[in-house]
């Protein structure tokens, strides 16, 4: 895959189309509003059809059954003869079969080591377990959806009555979810939502303060959610007179306790316990830490054909910068990388890492098969309207978020990352489930690219939004943090936008800047991935 898109024209009002590889036989129309039939490109190619922006045009005659190539990858086979200059859309293509998970290249790509990127820092909150937060937030964990209304009522009172007394605490959030009871709690896959919620509670942005609201009768009991030894020691009071065997005590407010008489008794109890945590969080201060303490999740949603041309390649460039700086970067979305599995296993640092990726792909194949669907169920009407014909094409544009660095680790859904470098975090591609699982993995910063546009955000971690097109960035000027559309028009290079993101990440992680999602308090719900049965 080339470093930058192959552009047929520099920035002008002329017809502009972009191909990703010299061997491609299709290119995407870059002009705002698309181009009309009869439009002539400088190459002499004449459009047979009107082609919308981001949609593909055939560069040569493609016979029935012939390969349609983008990124120098077969994204489909022509269902009929396609003349040069024609609009190539999903109704004209037969999607290739999924790549088998056997006979894959294993750790075959050995890139030249890149020089370390040294001297970059941010101002973060050092935690007892050694992790670093980009925000100082009190998170209130819930064991079951039943307590969500009471907890939210209490959180609103905490924000209005208590939080002003603790100016060094950024926010109070309730970790609401739809799990905890009415589920097969002992089913083999039930561990996924349980460890997800457990690890979210320990996210670096929460400072090691763990507070739980329980109903009392739920299947997910507090001790099962946070068993002994999972909570970090938060101050010396926990170790006084007991030595190395000390463990933090789980702070639980149980609504069914006999002590609670009436609704306000429950709320007062939550507020009373919250204030103890707020006092400790308020004593924390930012300190200068190396950029290697960043733990960044990268994700895309509302994707279009520009995603793999502008925003995702720029994120990939930034990913490589972060890895060189010693940071941790996670890319995810199983169905959006499944069709490029050979690209990923070849980049694994070891055969064990490659086998772990294959294992996660096979697990997900089986999961989809239970629902009698395959990876083609991923693409949305918006993806197709944005020029993506099928999941193969979408996958090629999604993978480039991972850059070119070797893949040094793999984690399963809900697991916590424990190493540096480029990590594959296996998650569904659903925006809010992927974001939830990356929170559990331990991100302190989130990067989200979009072409169609989405107001996605998280309360628990800053989300930097990257627009794939300048038109979207103009229209959603107070929702998008970075405009990668300038790459398509030639105003900036992939490297320019990649460095822009890198510096913005340091500023956001330091609290010097807020993202638009933070500014407007746009917060998507946490959605736990639960492949186990509901009873």
C-alpha cells in the first residue's frame, strides 16, 4: 500500500479522483457534490454516469466476472460488463469469500526499527498502580441496571452540591449499563461483560477510587464483580499495621440494606460515600510524564470511502509516532479487519501474537455463525451511501489506522492491556461497544474518525473526533476536532495531519484543551458485550 493516495489532480475546481494504488482499476470521486455524466478528467476518462462524491468510477473496461481492485485488493467481481467511466457501486459487485484462517503469513514482515521519539511529555495524573490518567474523575460503578435511576439522581446532586467544593476533580460519572441480572451468570462467555465492567472501574482516569452501588439481590454480586485483590491500595491508611497482606476494602452502597428507609436515605448514603472519594481525588495534581504513558484507542464509525484515504491513514501515521514514543495504541473492530487478516498476522512480532489474532478471529466467526450471519452484516446503509460497497473495501480502509508498526500483543474482549506498543484489542465493530471495551482495556485517550458524521463521545475519557472530508468538517465545525479532508484536496499531507493529531493528543491529555465532545458533554452509554444467554 502506498504512503499517500495517488491523486489525478492537485487542488483545483477540476474533476478530481483518487486511487490508492497504481494497480487499482477504480478510483473515488473527490469533488464535493460528486460529478455529472459527461465530465472529462485530465487523463481523458469520461464519466458515463453521474457519480456521487466518495463513490467509485471504473478507470478501465472491466469484463463480467473481472476483478475490481482498490488498495490493490480485490474488493469484488463484476456482475456484468462495466465500461470505463461508469459508476461502480455495490449492486454491480459480488463480494469475495472471507479469507481462510489457515495458511496465513506468520510474523513475516520485519520492518526496519524506527528511531525512538523522545522528549515529548504531557501533564497527567499518576495512579497507585503506575498507570496515568488524562482526567481526574470519580466513577460510580453499578452492579445492575436496577440501581441506575437512584444512582443518576445521586450523581446530579453530587455534581450540584458537592463537586464545587472539590475544584481539582473534573467530573462524577455513573457507570450505567444493562447487565447484572436476568443473565446466565455462569455461562462460559459471561466472563466477558463481568471483566469488562471490572476493568472499566479501574480505568486510569478514575484514580484507583472504586465505589459500587448494588441493589442486593442481583446475580452480579459486588464481590464477584470486584473480588479481593483487584482494587489498588489508594493510601497508607490501607496498609497500617497489616503489612504486605493489606487489601483495599470494597466500598459498596447496597440499596436493599435495612438501614435505608426511603429513597432519600439511599441517595444520602451514596453522597456520603462519594465525598470520601472526592476528598482523595481532590488532593491529586497533574505531573509531567513522558508520552509513553499515553494509552490510546483508535476507532472509526460512520465510515465512508474517504476514511481509508484521509483520516485513517493520518491516524495510522500518528499511531506510528505514538509507538515510537513508547506509548500504547489499540486498534479493534473484528469484522473491520477480518478481511485483512493476512496483513495483520504478517506484522505480528512473534508467531504467538499471530496465533492469538487468528484465535480471536475464529472465535468471532463462530459467534456470527450462531446468529446465521457473517462479516458482511457489518456495513450500514450510511457506509454504502458514503461509497463503501462491502466489508472487504471497508476493512482495507479501517486497517490503515494501525499504521505500519509491528503488532506486539492481542487482548480478548474485556481484558486489560498490560504492555506497550501496537495492540490488537478484539472487539465488535459497534461504535459504543468498541468504545466500552477499549475503556476496559485501559485507554486514557480515544480517537474516532468519521466520514458520514457522528456526535459520539464518552464521559469517561476524552474523544478526539476526526473528519474524513472538508465538507463534513465545515458543516460540523463545532463537533469535529481535526479536519483530515485537507489531505484529499492536497492542502496537507498525511504526515501533516498525523503530527497535528499527535500534538493535539498531548494537549488534550494534559487538560490544556478540551475536545468538542467534552465541551458539549456528548456522552454515549456504556454497552457491555454479552455473548452469553439472557435467562
